C-alpha cells in the first residue's frame, strides 16, 4: 500500500501539452502521469496551458499541480512563477532553479564556479555569429564538437560538427530555436543519466542509467519514437564510478538549488573514465521511453509510486510543503 493517502492531495491538475517545441513529448509524459495518479485514487485532471488560462486553476479549486511540461513555458521558471502568484503548490524546482537549469550556459557557469566538471564551451550570442567568429570555434574546442540551443531540450536543434565546413549550418539550425548558440567540447565515451529525488540534504540519487544509442545518435527520434536505443540499468559500471556519478548528480542538483526531482545527464570520457556534467532536467520525461521511471524501477519504485512521491513534494518557494496524511 502507498504511504500516502490519495485523498490528502486534494484536486490535482496534471499540467501537460503546452506551447514549447517539446509539446508532443509532454503530451506523452502527462498522459502517463495522469493515468498513474488516477489508478492510485488521486482526484487528478488533465490541464493543458496551451488551451486554458492558468488562472482557471485557482477558480476551479485545484489544490496542487504535477508539472509534466517540458521546455519553454514549462520548465523555465515561467509557469512556476505564475503558480507562485496564484498560490498553487507545484512539483519540481522553484522559479530560480528552473530558469537557471533551462539555460545550459548559466548552468555551466554555476557548476564551474563550484568546481564541478563540465565540458569546455563557447557561447555565441546573437551578435557574435559572423562567419569569422563561427569558424574560429573549433580552434578553441577542437573537433568534433556539439552545437545546440542553450534553452531547448530533447536534443532539438543539436548538431555534432565534424569539420569546419559544417559549422555555419549547425549554428544556423541552432539559432532557429534560440538567438544564442552553445558550442561545446565533444566528450567521446559513454552517455549516462542519473535521477535525483527529494530536496536539500534529503535528496537521493537513483541508480545510473547507461545509454547505448545506434552510432551514438541519441537524438529526438531515437529518444522517443524508436526502440533502437538500449538502456542499461544497472549501468554495468564499476561501483566506484557509479558512486562518483551519483555524488556528482547530487552536487549538481544542489548547486542549482533544485528540489522535488530532476535528472542529470553526463558523459564518461573514454580515455580516462572521467565523468562530465552536460545538463540538468528539472521536469524530466515520464514517457514509456523515459529514464527516471527506469531508474526508479531499478531502485524498487513502481511508476505509480514514483508519481505519488513526486506529487507529494509539491510546494511553493514561499512556503514549506503542506503536511500529508499517511494512509492507515
């Protein structure tokens, strides 16, 4: 039996859909969460901010929100700020941590300030994208390198650049999604991810998932719509390396001020097995292909119980979490 009384959550809105480039993925995540919460007796309802005004949450008596939105206007602090003003508790990180984690450049700056390992990078602001400036990037980072929009997710607008001649097109693609462009050192090796549940000193890192994509192409299509990618959890890493990655994920989470839940993505450099932090997801996917449910399952937490645990952490920046009645 669940440790939570589903009635104590009150009327719950599952926010999904939205207006970002990741709408399709959010619809899949939110549908799964909604079904899971209802199956455990929670009074949960679908709510698409692209189709309804957020103020309706207050009018319709919702007690808390499960945020299953991805990308802009979902995990970038904007929805979180609106919910703060409405006084409706929500899952996941607060306004500042959400907005910082959504911006990969700001995230890297904070991690670097705390001495956490992250690949070298060059930020090309909208007024720094002349042919000469773009062409000079490989001189700094080497080849191959990664070009991506700093404020998008799900590998949208990402290019692996193997030669100088590919830089212009890669920057042009990224700039379609974000005026700034992030160019990042490519770390050759294993891609892994590590989920975190909880807040502050009570936060815990779940088992690491190792991702084996065909030819290393862990892109939007392979992430959500094919079964070509292989996921390994347990990751099959030496215990010391697994523990190092879990420690890094927790440190990265706390540095950004995250709470509730999140997922750190990392690369393990093949040459020396050193892990590097890539990004922090503050509203991770909850689809059938998603990695947090997979990691939770390896830790003995069923998908439905994971949804309840995350929902139980719903709070506001301005208030501690409301106490929940325990099930008899």
